[in-house]
C-alpha cells in the first residue's frame, strides 16, 4: 500500500510539473505528462491487476490511448516548432 501511494505521489508530481511548464514549453510539458503515464502504466497498474483484473484491463486501454495521444501531440508540437523556424 505504501509503494502504491509513493507511485501515485510521483505521478502527481510529474503532472503538476507539466502543468507548470505548459506555458513555457508545450513539448517539455507533454513529455512530463508522458513520463507520468509511463510510471503509472509500468508500476501502478501492477497493483490494480492484482486486485481487479477486469477493471485494470479497461484502465490500461485508456492509459495507453492517452499515452499515444501524448506521443502524437509531442510530434505535432515538434513539427510546428520546426516549421516556424
């Protein structure tokens, strides 16, 4: 239980850092959000699968969709920045 709380706090910290950085650099903010999702998927989902596999599978699908959306957003921002230079 303590490990899960530590993971949640780490994920939350990355999300807050990303939210604070979004005005300065969208790419960096999106990368922080991506790191938060990866930590949650690879470390946090373990505990959810242990307690409720069916709900965990649905959550994993949602998280992977968010992760792919972030990948797309990062690539679009990089393209936009390169185009404007």
